[in-house]
C-alpha cells in the first residue's frame, strides 16, 4: 500500500490539483468540471505493468517512469512525479463519477471530531469541483447527548428511536443548527491566494463551495407505540426530491439534517440513518457513503473490502435473533415479517429451536408507503431506521450500518461504501485507488456469476461456437469442455447462460491462464466481459496467482485496454507451452496481478 509518507503525498497532490481546477470555465457562470488536462490512462491498472499508485514514487519501488525515485532528484521533482501518478490513476474514476449523486452519511462520532470533519469536508469540496453532486446527512446523537448531559438530563431510547421530550427536542434543534453552520463554514474557504496570483484572472475563481439546506424533509409523529409515547420523535414521511435535484443541478452541496417538519408545522426529531436512506432511495443516488469512526472487520480482525448485497444480507440475517437492528432489517426487506418458524418477541427474532438464521433467506425488497419511483416532486420512500441504545453500546460492532447498506442496495442503490473516517483522505483513497480503502457493498457487481455445472455445457457450447467459427477461439470438443468444467465460471440470468470464462491455474508457477471469455450477442456492451475478467482476477489473486496470461488471435485490443501486454511464449508455463498449436498463430499476452487485498470470500463470509 506504500508508506504513510507516500499516502500523504498522494492526497496532498490530488487536493492541490483540485484547488487549481477550482475555477469557472467562462464569465457566463458555467463551471468547468472537466479534468481534460489530466493524461488519460484507462487500462484499469493505472500506468505500466499493472502497478498502482500505492507502489509508486518511493525510494524503494519502481516509479511510473521506470526508474527509481532517488533522493538526488530533489523534493520538487519527486513531488511532481507523485502528482502526475496520482492524477493518472484517479482520472478515469473522476470521469466516471462526474454528474453522479452521492449521499454521504457523516456519523455523529466523526462530526464531533473537528480534525476528522475538516479533512473529510476538504475532500468533499475537492470532489464537488470535479462535478460530483453531494447530499450530506450529518449525525447528531453524540452532540444531542452532550447537550442533554450539560443541561442535567439523560437520553432515553426505546429500540432504534429516541424518546424526544421537550429537553431532547431543544437539544436536537441546537445540535442540528450547530452542525449545519459548521459544515457551511468548513466548505466556504476559497483557494489560496498564492494560486490566484500564479494563475491570474481572479474573478474566475470561486470564493467557496455553494451550500444549501432547507425544509426538504417532511415527517410525521411516531406517536404512541405499544403504550410508549415517543413525544416529538418523527419518522420520514416524504422527501422533496424536485427541490433537492434543483439545488444539485445549480452546483450546490445539499445538507439535510435529521430535523423534519410535520404538516401541522411541528418540529420533529428523526433518525439520521432513516433520513439518509430515504434520501438515497428517493434521489436514486449512485452511491451511499457512510463515514464511520472505525473499519468493518471480519472475525479475524481483517478489513472486509467487498461484499455482495447477498453476502451482507446473510451476515445480518444470521444475527436476527440476537440483534433488534437485524430483526428490523428482516422485516423491512421482506414482504412477510419472517420466514416460517420464526417469531418476533420484544423486537428480537427467535426460532422454535432458539437458533438464529443459519440458511440464506432471499429477501424481496418491500418499499414504504407512497412509493413513486422518485419521479414526482415528493417521494415517499421510507428509510431504514437504525441506532438507539444497541448502536450506542456497539454490542454488534457496525451491524447497524451494514444492515442499512444491505437495505439501500436491495432498494436500487448500486454501491454503498463504509469508510473509517478517522483515516485522513479515506474518501479519496476509496474512490480513486484501485482496491479502495474501506468496505464496499454492491448490488450489481458479480451478479449472477457462479461456478459452472454439468447442466451448463449446452449453454457454454452455444456461446463458444460462433467464436470458434469466426476464428477467435480454437475448436473444443464437448469432452474437452467437460474435463475443463471445474475451471469455468458463468453468468446466469433468468435461467440462461449469457456469458462464460475460465481460469486454468498453474499454482507451482503462480500463473493462471484466462480462456473462453464469451458473451451472448444479446448482452454485449453491458460490461459482462469486464465483470467476468474482474472476477477471475480477484479469484486468481485469492489463489496466490501473481500473473495471468492468455492467447488470442483477434481480441488483443480488448485485453490491452485492460492491462495486458504482449509477451513471448517462453514466459508462460512449460506445461502449457507443450500444448500450443503453432498453426493457430495466436499471440501471448500477460498481466501482473496486484496482491489480494479485496477480502472477497468465494465460499463463506464472516463478520466480526
């Protein structure tokens, strides 16, 4: 991953270039968010030989230019090389994220730490200048509890909800106002005067990021539930989608607090995570990002870098009888309350044999009342409420946040990122470095991919035959396919095999051969080939494979764009060389893999 010094150089370089781009394109007011000055390198691996920025520009590693960054080059030259490398690696992701809407949930613990909050907001300001749209939802429970303590009161919770009496409502209003003002202040600074003097035309530079907030959240009283009066505690009723989108299109960062307003004009204290998830679903956000005060770890204490929504769902369900958060999640995502044989008691889930969920139960997402696809001025999406005493005590780690991630992914958000906000620059590292820096839950990545079975042979044959006829692939008999079946992965959709690929491992040489990548004509151009190749690369890394190779006659351009480079036959394993048909005339390509940091589990997944 590189040294701490390298990471700081990477971040400072990216931030510095962001400030330089912090200007308008013309006097018409239209802002240039393009980063066309950056050199584009879209191979998927950054520059050269599959190296990433994490291993570049230090005295002990190979630099992007092929030499070593020796101290003799001087600080300025090294700093420039770091800047170039950082921008080259980040640019493809910047281009992909431009115009996307990101809902960022800032946990109350991070919001209460001035250092962590300042670092985060500096990076959000930078990303905003690259054309990324932000909706910020700050948590306030830490600040509310501190205010109550100062005023001689104690916080009261029942389940996920705070009982909001008069004192609690006053504290909630004060906390929401303070954090909003703080966010506005931190996002207001303009670029350094030194940059303005250097580049001139100062009236083209912004004074700061445009920030807006308002009564975007309509709420309703929670009322009296099971004999408990929740006072001024509210639940999300509607989100003013049209006005939020209008502000985002006007290049503003939108701040939405947990304070909502009822139709009768009353102020209600809502659950921050319920507000955030309702906003994300209503706005059809591309990403939801949770800024936490720690990492998501597995049972061995290792960072979990990736989970499919199915894996995240299963992890939460396995704790349904222990955790009220998990029990609430199960009810929220399923049409029926719980699978047959389970019952709810005091918010917890039990089976007749007192065991929690052991087998996967596929959820069907059930939207809240007023569901309207977010196309109307107001959307009635209901969020996922988490928090309360269970989260405050951290008795289940970050299970609450993981349940919320699974909830929004099930509802249509493709990516959810859970990041440790105590790490400087974690947002930039997660979005712009190849392997990320936190935990990602995805609803679409690797969707439908599984290992091939004997029943898939006809479908695989149907995919391969056109390519064999065209000369892209060498002919294979059905018997040869059966022998190689254990090496195949397929993509299945609605019972049909729509894509396939294979990985043949040579573990002694730490090499693997990629072969038989084929996609049904109906599904080409949808990223299925990329998805399969990425899956194979992750799987190969998990097996300790350091190099992938392949032989091709007509698709070299596709593979070169994905980080492969031509090599000689002598670089592939001897065992494979013996079986090469020289009459076929194919060329050999190789790609060096990065060490496995994905924490993708191909069998079982566990959470600390």
